[in-house]
């Protein structure tokens, strides 16, 4: 369930930022889409409320696969921004993605 929902979130964020012309708009839109997705997702919120002991470790302590998926998606977004001339081509996409994914609020 977590992997499926992560895939949906990645798709939603990718769609939300695809046509935006500035880096600032892309970052704001990606952040807003992520927060809105988690806050408005009835399945995620219900499972979190009913099975927190099972779900929370998969989102925190044992979140390796989830973080890897998130990082890969953010790397693609950073690389697209580099291609579009919005970020320097010398920016380390992998390190930047790791930081971004780890600071997103749930």
C-alpha cells in the first residue's frame, strides 16, 4: 500500500510541476502537492490512524525503499530543471534530492 501510494504521489507531483516556468513555482507546487496529498488521502490517514504501529516504522525507521523512490523522483525533477536551465548543471542532483526528501513534512 505504501509503495502504491508513493507512486501516486510521485505522479501527482510530476504532473503538478511539469509546465511551470520557474524553479520557485516548481518547488512551491511540489511542496504543496505533497502536503495536500498526505493531508487529503483518506486511505493513508485511515491506515495511519488505525495501524500506526505498523505504518509509522515504514515511514521512518525502515523507510529506506520509500526514501529511495522519493529520491529517484526528485533527482528526475532536478535533472529536468537543469535541462530547462533553471538550476546549474553543476548542482549535485542526488545529494540535493536526498536533502529535499528527508525534510518534507508528512
